[in-house]
């Protein structure tokens, strides 16, 4: 019985060590991440220059928040998978606090830029109202669906911290009836709604950057992590 107990302990340790070796390394996919980020920033800079460099402080803060947010997620997820570093330092609650502060910063900084730059897009009021409504409705429905059926903690990457999240069934309700990735497809339309609602050309550029950059995060960071957590067939 003594030997059998030690065999179980050693078996668990070997299994954990094996999982750590298989988990995505810190830099896996990050050549794609930072290469794409560099290219996107070049495009954003050209677009900003073409607009006459409006509201430089507000504009670059609106661009910086998505970068800070997604770099935080990349580092936190990979360090957690490799050595539980986030859990052992600030904990899952600490991670969530930083996550949602930066997430809120994306919206607030974009709204600030859009307010300062309102009217620069030059769309007619009726067109602004129609486009804003068309963007706002699916975006709000997506956010409601995430909160109601998926859960904000799970959406923030809870499966990297708590294995219980990994055994939850796939969500097929709300916006997830139409796509497995309702957050990136539809919730990010809210950024476009803010930009169009204020009729702001600079905010449209920042919204486009934010939406494009979240897909960089998906392919460079999230997809490799999901392949590890759930198997390649569930990524």
C-alpha cells in the first residue's frame, strides 16, 4: 500500500510535468502577434496622417489600450499555463481586475476620442443613426449573451486558471447559435457603433485597429492555447 501510494504521487507529478512541457511556451505564436501588430500600427499611422493627425493624445491612448489589454492577456495566460505564476501571485481575482479595467479602458478611450473628433466623418445624420443602430443591436446582444449564457469570467480566460471551466459544455444559446465566437464577431461591433455614433473618422480608424487586432490575438495566442486545453479538434 505504501509503494502504491508513492506510485500514485509520482504518477501525478509526472503527468503534471508532462502537461507543463506540452503547454504553449511564452513565445509560441508571438512572431505572428508582434509582426501583425507592427503592420497594423503602420497602417494606423498612415491613416492618422491622412486624416491630418487629429487629437494625437486621445488617438494614441485609444490605440494603446487594446495593445496593453491583449499583451496582458498573452502574458497572464502563458505564465499561468506554464507555472501557475498568476494564481500564485495576484490570483484569478487579481487577473480579472486588471483584465476588466483594461477592457473598460478600450471603450472609454475610444469614446473620448470619438467625442473630441465628432463630426469629422461627414456622414448625414440619418445615415449615422441607421448605421449606429445596425451595429449597436448585435453588439449589445452579443454582450448580453456572453454574460447570460457564457459568463464573464469564462470569457476572460477562466479555463486557463480553473479546470472546471474546461468541462463546461459548448454554449449554443443567444448569439452563440450563429457562431462559436460571438465575442469577436459581434461584441466588437460596439467599438464601430461608438465611432459611427459620434461620426468620427479618427475613432473609425481606432475601432478598425481594435477589431483587427483581436483576431491577431485569436490566431496567435488563443488558438494555440485552446488546442492545448481542449485538443486540436476543439480549437
